[in-house]
């Protein structure tokens, strides 16, 4: 097991390893204390793991129960949040007790927001079960739900008390679900770790690698968590440096919205990274090999980087992005692999970049 200490306003430890589901009760008790624990999960993850975690919590002395909601991004909404809050109230949870978010990014976001708002804040344990959630959303304290106007528009910063990333859970993902998490792994390499990016070019993170070597995947996950830890510690509430983690997300979230959330987040981020890199290369901000290398690694990792939407469709969706500030949007642009900067960009220039990215894509075809 590897441990990564996150020194935010409320410090906590991320544990990465195997058999953490079975050990979760005592580990959560040590970090959180409390009397009651509510496992929040969804209909995909609950049947696989909720029984194991609830039993471990009970054996550790918790009065434990489970709340399950329907799986899918379409359920990352206010009615799901209210359902969780009503259940917490019905079980008479107190602010000294703990919410255990067991699942992928949707579960972590909604359960995290429930913990942040119930009694103005109760304890939270994150137990990510997808690669995407392990390397990204479970660490850093961002919680949110989607609104009709866009993705993650209602939320709060609420750091967990502990994160348990059981690598064994990745074995029940489909190859497509596993690949979806690789988008964020590649992103971390592009924004701050060229050595990681080069290592992935030599040996991409794939489902086949997971089947061959859990320890190798564990090391890659831990390295990605450490990268995110470093950014979050420097800028916990995303006032500046943490915006680097949004590389590929402005265009990626637009693609995600245009697809009505039928396309995976990691695939959308992969497409968004490739598009902004193409636009930057077209405008002389980075060399031509930057988008080429990003697109190639995404493809070898099982990620689709194609975009079938028009500039008008993407721009309209991007106007609802939470990174928009009045007539500007904060864009993360690559100058080289491992070197990205945040540029506050007028919306009309952003639209031109979308057009440049699509034009470059047509030339490549």
C-alpha cells in the first residue's frame, strides 16, 4: 500500500493499494471517528462492493447502512442530492458521523456535496472505484451536481477525512471504462510531468496492463495522485494554479454537453486536450508535435479524440462553463509537454480557437 499525505486546510491521507475494501472500517474509524456511517453508492457499484464495506464498518463498531441511487451522469442532479440528505436525516446522522462515498466520480461528487451541506458539514470518506475517480475527482475536495445550465454548476469545496483507493476495484471495470480514466492520467503528464508522459508513451496505461500487473497500475495511480496533491496544496480553492487541472476541460466539457453526457468524461477530455493543442500549434504557441503526441497517446490508451460537433454547438455549450468570467474564459494552453499556462481569453478569441482546432482536425484527416 502507498500513502500520499495531502496538506490542505484539513490534512488527510490517500491510501492506494489492494484489499482496502475489507480494511475500510478500521481505517475510516481511525481517520473519522463517529458512531454512524452511511455508505452512498449507485446501482452499478453497490451490488459489487457495498456489502463488503458496510460489513467492515459494522465490524469496526459503526452503526452502518447504505443508500443507493441510480447510476449515470444524468442522476448527478439536485433530486439525487435531496434524496441522500433526506436519508441522512432519517438515519439521524450527526455532524460527527461519516458519509462514505463508494463509487466513481458521480458518486464522489454527489455524496461529497451531501456531506458538505448536511448539518453544514459532516465527515466524508472517499472510496473511489473507477480509475477516473482515483486519479482525479476523489482528491482535492471538489463536490458538485449538474444543473440544466451546465456541468458542476452547484457545488462546494469539502475535503475528505480519508481516501481509500482499492486498485482491485478496477478489475470489474470494462476496458472502455478503464480507458476513460486514462484521459486524466495523460492530462497530468501534459500539465506538469513530462517524465510521466514519456513513460506512458513507452508503456501506455491499458486494461491489459491492469490484468498483467496490479502493482504497476498502483504505482501509476499513486504518482497521479501526488501530482494532483501538489497542485491542490498550492491552490486549494482554485484561485490560480489549480486551474491547470482544467487542461482540455473547456472544450471537453462542451463536447460532453453536446453529447448529452453519453460520451465518457475521459474521452471528452482527451478530445478537448487534442483540440486546444491543435489550435495552439496552429497559432504558434506550441510545436506541431504536441497535439500529435497527445492524440497518439490517447489513441494507444483506448481514447477517442474525434469531435463531431460544430464550432457553433461547442461555443454555445462552453458559454455555460464555470470557468467563464464575464466576457472571458480561463484557458489552459500547452507550450510543450509538461509546460502549460493559464490564459484569460476573450470569448470571441476562444470561439476562433475552436474553429482553428476543427480546421486543423480536417487537415489531419
